[in-house]
C-alpha cells in the first residue's frame, strides 16, 4: 500500500493504465466524501442529492475498473484469479450509523485508493530503472498491489452491493 497524503498520489501517471488508476482514485475520494456528508447530515433533500451524485461516482468507478482490466492484462489476470477467492462474513460488523467504529465501506475504498497509488508510484520508479533485479522486485510488488485492488474490490462489493463493481466484463 502507498503511504501518500490525501491529495495526489506520488509518481507520475505516464501510462494510460496509470491515468485510469488516477481516475479511480478521484472517484474513490468523491464517493467517500459524499458518503461522509450523507451519513452526517440532517437535511433530507440535500442527502437525496448527495446520494444521487455518489451513485454516479460509483458507476464511474465501475466503468474505470472495466477499462483498467481491459488495458492491463495483469490486472485482468488478478481479477480472474480473485473471483470467488474473497469471502467476508459481514454479519458481525457494525452499522454505518455507528459513531464508535470505522466506516467499513469508506475504509475499504481508502485501501483501494492506496493500492492504486502504489502501482502508479512503483511503475513510475521503473521508468528510470536500469537494473534487472530492481525491475523484478518492483514488478512482483506491482502485481501483488493489483491483486490487492481486486481483493478489496470484491470485499466492498460484498459489503456494499450498490458499489457497482462488475464481476465480469
């Protein structure tokens, strides 16, 4: 996972797939922001608007996820390998209305954001690399980060069925 600030990820998106990852990060930030407002507001008409906008952002996330898998064969491979692999029992988890525990969907989306940021950073590092061993280590870590993205995507889909992550292309 990447240890970046809440703002822009480290690294430079110099590949189409990393531009898509940055777009996914933007959608996650928006979804979590709208969820925060939705769960902390007492204005029903505004909440209704935020839900509408948040749902569009969720749909955008799904669309970008499909593009990422289409243009990154390793991401597609990790997606296929992850299908059916993630089984989380949420029956003992708290309600989103709890003030004393973390917001599970927002936390998972933040974790997804970190994984996407890590891939962007590590692939950027590889653009100036000349050493085979450095390439091999970074490439292995990149592929594991892609797997984490898929695992977390399935985890959020199990918790938040409205999140819109498709399990097939």
